[in-house]
C-alpha cells in the first residue's frame, strides 16, 4: 500500500507518518489471537515446554497421581480402629419371651486389628508402589510428548529446508527456460530443449506441492501438541544439537537405564505385583482383632442398664474351596510377568538408544560428504552453463546438472534433519525431560538430575 501526501501538508504528513508507524509496530507485535509475532523464533525446548504445559494427557496423569496418593492415605488409615454403630428395632409377638424388653437397641463398636498376617503392611506397600507407578507414568507421558514434539519439529524443518532448496532450483530452472526459449526463437536450440526445461519445471512444482503439504502437516502436529498458533517462520531452524553421543554408547546405555520412565514404570509395576502377592498370602492367615462394644437397651429386659464389653476375636476368610490358594498363584504369576516386562523394556530402550546412536554417526558422515558434494554440484552447474553457451556441453547435460544440484541440497537437508532428530532423541533418552529443558546443550555430565 502506498500513501502520497502533498508537500504543503508537511506537519500533517509527519503526524500521519508517526501514527502509521505506531500502528505497524502494534500489528507486528500482536495478532488478534494474542500471539506475539515480534518475539524470537521458538526453540525446540520452548515447544516441548508448551506441549507439556498444555497437553490434556499430562493433566489427566496429574489427577491419577493425586488418586494414587489418596490411596496411600486410605491404606494408612487401615491401621486405625474401625468405628461402627448398629441400631435395631424389633417387632415381636407379645408372647415371645426373648423380646420382652426394649423395642430398640443401639450398639457402638470400635474394632482394632491386632495381627493380620501382613495384610495391612502389604496393602500400604502396594499403595506406595502405585504412587511410584503413577509418577513413572507421568514421566512417561511427558517423555512421549517431548518425543512427538521433536519428531514433528524435525519433519517441519526438513520440509522447510527442502522447500527452500526446491524454490532455488525452480528459480534456476525458470531462468534456464527463459534462456533456452530465447535461443529457440533465434534458432540456436531445438524445441525438445524447451520441452525438457518445461517438464523439469513441472516436476519441481509437483515436488513443491508435496513438500508444502508435508510442512503444513508437521506444523499442524506442532499446533495441536503445543496449543499455539505457530507458523513456519516461528521455528528457530539453527539450533545446536546436544552432542551427548560423544560420551560413547556404553555410557549412554547406562544413563538411559537409570532415567528411563518406561523402565521405572515396569519396576514400579513389579513392586506393586510383589505387594499383591503379600496381600494374597496374608489372606491365608487368621486375623486377630480387639473389639469394644457399648450397648444401650436390651430386647430381653426393659430399661436395662448400659453395657460395655471387650472382645478378642480370631477369624479367617479362606474363600470358597481352594480359591484363596489359587489367588496366591495368580499373584505370583503376575509378579513374574512384571519382572519379565522389566527385561522387555530394557531391551526396547537399548535398541532405541543404539539405533539413534548409529543414525547420528551415519548422519555426521553423510553431512561431511554431502557438504562437499553440494559445493561441487554448484560449481559444476555454473561450469556447465558456461560450457553450454560456448557450445561444449549439451542441453541435457546442463539440465541434469541442475537436477543433481537440487537433489544434493535435498539430501543435505535430510542428513541434517536426521542428525537433529536422532541427536535430540538421544539427549531425551539419556538426560531426561527436566534436564534437557533446563540445559539442552550442556548435558555433558549425564546422570545428574537438574
């Protein structure tokens, strides 16, 4: 938009210019949704923080944590006496000798377990294991969200870099098309050369459409994860990758095993299963209780005095047939399965860390070779264009050189994306979410919590 003001209205022009400038600054700073446009590009750690803060799965897991903690409180209360009140009213025949007293009897009871065969202790241990399990599941949910954010962020950046490379290649091919059309009009080139240039442009345009869809899809994932109205320009593309792989694969595996939430969850499940075994075995033992009763009223005597009684009881609850013994077998088998799940999670973690470590090493090697190849492809393309104009190269040679140069830049974008994705995932596996967010680059001292 252009605004023209007459020289005679100099003061008015200055005032309007100031207002327009202020308005443009405000528009550059905020959009109607309240999103700051003028802020610095969002780093990956910023995106992860937003995802963890806004995603409903984290809030859901927080409620599960509170429920598990309430379970611990309930298990502790089981050690305390159990109060109860019983009120009974009898409607008996007048000649019933057993009911010639009061029509209503009230009994207050207070029962304290003296020995339960370990049932109460096992129940408390199970509740505490459930708290640790809920905490591990919370950490697992946060790590899963961080991994999904890293994946979507990497996909978006790779597509953006490829779009940039294809855009430059498309511009280059359009210049070559204009050149060959001029030569064709002058009779220096054939119609087939023009057709080849146009077909290559159409191919590039199709690739641009595909890459645009891939970029938009990745950005949609980021918007859903973070709950923010992000645009491609909001992403900080040049971020240093935490080079945790420099400590070596054995150290990475040790630290990952110490901090991995999946392993912590499996261990907590095994502890909870072991506590369940204790609960099941305690059901085979008798329970000793102490009960105090205070009775008001008597069915057999009118206006009887209040009575206080103290009981010591021994009871068992073995269940129907041999079902209690079967319940113990079930609990033992579930504990054995939970122990095996620890080994499963350990193997899965080792495979993931080793895979990302290998991918990082391969991406580094590819980057070195592709960087040199990309520089050489640019030089070859410029040389072929000069040689074509001089008549020493064919048009097909020039077009192939232009395509190879674009392919080289796309491969370079893939290699850089692979390095970023695998490098950040390795940092996530080993440093953990909290340490990664606190110090994304300085994670050399692996194994220390922030």
